[in-house]
C-alpha cells in the first residue's frame, strides 16, 4: 500500500457512502456497514487464497467485485484499495501478498471497530 489508512476515517467514509447510496441517516447504516465489511472480508480471503495465481478468475473477480462496490458507493478510499490490489496483480508475489494482507487486516480492523 502506498500509505497508511486511518481506520476511523475509512469507516466514516464507508458509512457516509452507504448513507448517501441508500438515502439513510449515517447512524442507521451500522447493519449495512457490518454486512459490507463481511462481504469485503470474504473477497479479501479469496484474494489471499488465490494470491499464488493472480490470473485465476476467482482472484480477478474478487478485485472486480471490490472495485464495483467502490464505484457504486462512490468510495474513494475503497476504490484506492481496489486499485492497489489490481496493480499488484502483475507485481512480485511478496508485493501481492503484502497488499492482500494489508487489505484483509484493514477490513478485519474495521469489522472489530464496527462491532463496538
């Protein structure tokens, strides 16, 4: 990753994007945010599983899914994460593993913050 992400800012951006997308009060997005983070974690686990084969359809589809959600929600931070993952597809295994690991750790940290 190019820089460190502030978990609280990222969570707030996702909540704000969900609020806008679904026309809800930000306070009412907690359940949606939990579901979104669970889905993002599932995609990150797919990336982790297939990181040795970045040209595998499952790996590519996981990145495409993350990108699609980011574009639909208009989340710049999530889109940046998806682009980081996409650009490391052609990188070394170490760079790819690091990007996937960082994304998974970010999503898991956000899930734990959201549960509090």
